[in-house]
């Protein structure tokens, strides 16, 4: 249970109090985040936000999917006291006077547990709707917890018939078609729609299709913020019946969106100033910032500690950490060994100074020598190999974890998706940490994001040669990543087809890649599953991330070429 659940301010810079002319309804869409499991804190927050919306002239306030308990609540839904807690919370929320409140909550009765939306007004619950389409793919596991709803729910307010849907329902035709057939003038959709690259464009396309097909305006209220490895990016939408966008919420920001509905014309007013359109690099970067920020702050850590190597992965991780938490909560440690270049030392120090973070140099010569000495009798007669190289990484991991234990800062690991995919990392070495910031970022995208972050300021935050020089683990003389791996352009193209698109050996070869290279890469991916299973979580940004979305048996007899 978190120590507190502060009422985070919503952006109201575009908002002013508005009167409600005859035949109009003022909606307040609360694009904000709720802490998973903190029902009491979430109730307090909803009450404050509802009263704020009321003071600005709202008739109806809308909160996102499962806002009462947060999303995704996972096995908290199985706790025996949940039903009692929910009923008490709903009774308290029903006492909000002078405004209709629509919110998401887990409905529990003798039929089971449902992902539901409630309509509260005048001291009581006027109705509820149970989600009909339960997603059970990707990060979603709703059929494990919820029963399927069957009833269509509409309610009248000032002569307007409003239908309710929840998230996945709007991606299928039957639920909205049923509301239209039963006389809906407007549809409200509560959402906890997670971010992935390009997701906002897909939402707009889907809402345009549904609005125009059924000639219905749609309010799409989405949550924002991060929960574990999932980020919600907001971007709430209000779409006219002709599919045009009347209002769009900012991305990755808490926001109160006020919109007025003309019940006669069945149209919404349009926002004065649309939000800034984010580039792909910008939305990726913002997702990584929000993911780290919320995980660290809600876990109760004082800050983060990062092993700064002078390479591009740790350099980008340091930038994200500073942007997420502030320089005063970020600590960088350079742990050089005999193979660490002077260039790496210079670049790490320069970046730490540029970002104004606490920076320490802690050489690992003695630690590695101690390990070698302890192992010497056991390694007698054997030839040095990657084992000795890995001692360096494990010495660094041990130092980082010791600093974390001593001072209370979470270790932020720096491995990217390409390295995690093929196992190009040392278990219990550079993989240690509580959160892997770049876990779902391919190496080629690491370069894109590094260049993007540098473009934001006149004085680059990542030294130029960190980006331009060939990447190296620096575990042996003159080592380069491409001594072990294919060129990252080739590697990432193969990985995206195999991991994100679920294509196999034959299909990837047919796309023009060298068969021997494809076989080698796929073999490395499959053999590294045991490493990934033990690695830290990290923010999901791609179509298919490691962890929740891609779960393979550790031991299996599957043939790559079969």
C-alpha cells in the first residue's frame, strides 16, 4: 500500500467555468491516474476532482476504466475483502452532490466479478454497465478475473440518451450497434488503454470508423500514468458523429477536458487549441520518462543509481532518469577496469557534469582481482574465456546493488531490447537492477532517441562521440559489439520480424535475410529466455514486449526451422 495518493493537479490552462444553456450538457473528462489498490486514496481524489469539475460548470464528470481500484489490479481482484471495500467506497462516492459521476469499478455480486461502469447521482447508484468484450491477449488477462457482461445500458439526462461502453467494447461492432439500435444519442467509453508506438493514430481511426458507421458522437476517456511496466498515455478523445475530432487530450499529462454537447444538434463544441502532435521519438521518450518516474516514486525509492559506462545505453538511461526524477535524485557511478577506454571515462564525466548529477568513479580492479584469486584453484588448467569477462560485469553489479542497499536508491539497469533478445548481457552482472529503462527499446531506436534528446537543447546532453563511436562492452581489448552480433540494423530488422510480428525462420529468410544469420539470431533469442525471465521489468513501448506479452517455456524441443 502506498504511503499516500496525492491529488495530482490536472492541466486546466485551457479551461474556464461555463454556463449550461438550455438543451446543452457540460461534460468533464478526467484524464488522470489512479493508484492500483489504493481504493481509499482514489475515492478521495475522485471526490476532489468531481467537486472541481462541478465548480467549473460540469453536469457530468467521467473517470476512466476501473478508476476506483486502478488498472490493472491483477490478483487484488481475488482478495476476499475487496467486495466490502468497493461497496463502502461506492456509497461514499454516491454522496457527491450536484453532479452526475460516471466511473469504472469492479462490480462484485453473487454472479461473479465484472469490469463495470457506474452512474452515481443524488446519493445513490442509478445504474451500472458490465464490460462485454474482455481482452485476453498481449498484456491483458481479463478473462482470468471478470465475467462477461451481456446487458446494454443507456440513461437519459436532460433529454439526451447516453450509452455506456468500456475500452475493448469500442473495438468491436456489436456493443455500439446495440446502443444505436436502442436509441442512444451519445456514447461514453471508459478506458485504460496502454501506450505502444502508433497507438493514438489507431484509436482515432477506430473511433472515426465507429462514429461514422453508427452516426454517433463518442466520448473516449483514457487514463494516464504508469503501472509497473505499462504506461497509459492519455490522449482522450471526443469525436463528432461525422468522425471529426472535437476535443483531444494531451498525451502523458493529467488533464481536465471540458466539453459542451448540444442536445438538439447532437454535436460537441470544439476545443480552441488542440494539443501538440508528438513525433514518434517524442512519444517513445515521454513513455519511458513516465514509466520510470511513476515506478520509482510509487515504490518509495529515494532515487536511482546508474552504472554510467560512457556508452550510449547508459547515457540515454541517465537522460531519461534526470527528466523523470530530477538531477538531485539520480546518481551515476563509473566503474572502470583495465579495458575501459580513456574516451569512456571522459564522456561519462562530461555527461554527468552536463546533467548536474552526482558522479562517482569506483574502479573494479581490486574486486575482479579478488574474484580471480578466489577462483584460481578451481579454474586451474582451464583456458580463460568469456567467464573471466563476465567477472567484470558481475563485480559492477555487486557494487551497484551494495550502493542500493546502503543508500536506498534503486538500480536502473541499462540493457536494450536487442541485447535482451539475444542474451548479449551478463546475468547477475549488467542485468542487475529494479527497473530496466530501455528493456523494450531496440538498439537502433536507442540511437534515434539519443539524437532526439540532443536536439531538444542547444548544448547536447549526450556527448557526440558516445553516439558516433562503435558500441562496445569493453570487457576485452578492442572489443566491438559487432564482433559477436550482426550489424544492429540487420539484427533489429530480424528481431522485429521474429518477436514483434511472430514470423518464423522461413518467412524471415524469404524477406531477403541471410539464412545462416537468421538461424544464428533466432537460436540466440530462444536460448536467452532463461536470462530474460530473471531480468528486471521495464516500460513497454512496442507491439510485443518481453514479459507479459511474450512467454515461452524455458525448456522446450521446438525447432527453429520446423
